[in-house]
C-alpha cells in the first residue's frame, strides 16, 4: 500500500538552530515527493519537490530536502530556523496511478522559539 | 495574479441541509481536487477531476458530490448524508505530470 509517514507530531527548535522534519514513504515505482507548509486557517503552500536528479533539493524560504532511496526518506531541513517558520508541514507522495493524486502524511507542527 | 479562490471562507450548515462550497481557478489547470482536513489526520481526498465533465471518487466520497462543467470551476456539495461534515475543506489544482498542486485558502464548515 502507498503511504507517507511523518513520525513526529511536533518538532521544537530554537531560533538560529538547524531544523529537520522527518518523512518516510512507501510507493511503487519512482517516487514524486513534495513538501508543503500550512499557516493557520490558510491553504497549503508548496515548498519543494523531488522527481529525479540530485538527491538534495532546494526550495523556497531557505528550505531543502534530502532524498534517500535506500531509507525511503525525504527529510525537510533548514540550516537556521526562524520564528516565522513555525507552522504545520506536510510531506506528500504522488500516487502511482498517474492521476496526479497526492498521498499526504499527517503533518508535523514546527515550533521555533526565540 | 493566477490562483485558486475558495468561497465562502466560513460556512454553517443546519440539520438536513445541503451546502455547496465554491472553488474557482484561473491557472488553466486540467486537474482539480477536493480534500478534507481534520486535526491530526492530514488531508484526505474526497473527489478529483482530471478533465472537464469527468470526475472520480477519492478515499472519503460518501456524503459528498461534485460537478465539473467548466475547466475553471469544481464545486463541492456536502449533502445531508454526510453525518460529520465539520472540517476544513481545501481545493487544489494542477497540471499533468509531476507538477505540484496549488491550493486555495479553504472553507471552514461548521454545524449549527
């Protein structure tokens, strides 16, 4: 079965420290992977994607993600966290049926403290 | 600016009432999607449409209906058969291939 797991409900970091939000996936074939961010009462904003190529993907607002095929992981990272990064983060993988459907993880709340 | 517009932002439903959530996009995207978001459960797919006049059920379609008469519009009706409709509803659209989905700002539906 296809699935996405975000093992941490919440991640707490201090401003200026590096952050990691974890994601693992299970999908048949080559994965198309995405990270989105959601602020309260807003829709999801696209951060970055991996389809093919370099395993380190750079995205918006200084975020990057590392694709690891052997560990079936796609962790989101940022070298120096900002208080304004505090939000809900979703990892998603495209469904193998080629309909464009996305399968989402349950989300991880990132709390950055000053 | 191109984007997705969802309306209304807040909606209240009475017992036995059907309500319709609007979703309009001017991105010229072929595919459109409706998701339901509940706390701690991520996003669950209700319906999706890859082309005008065609749509398919997602994982939780019971109690919902949609139409896709125009490329730009994909309204969602929450029927009285949906016994637990209180949630945040998100509409999205995308082109084909590996392009990301673009999301509207959601409609929060509550029961009176």
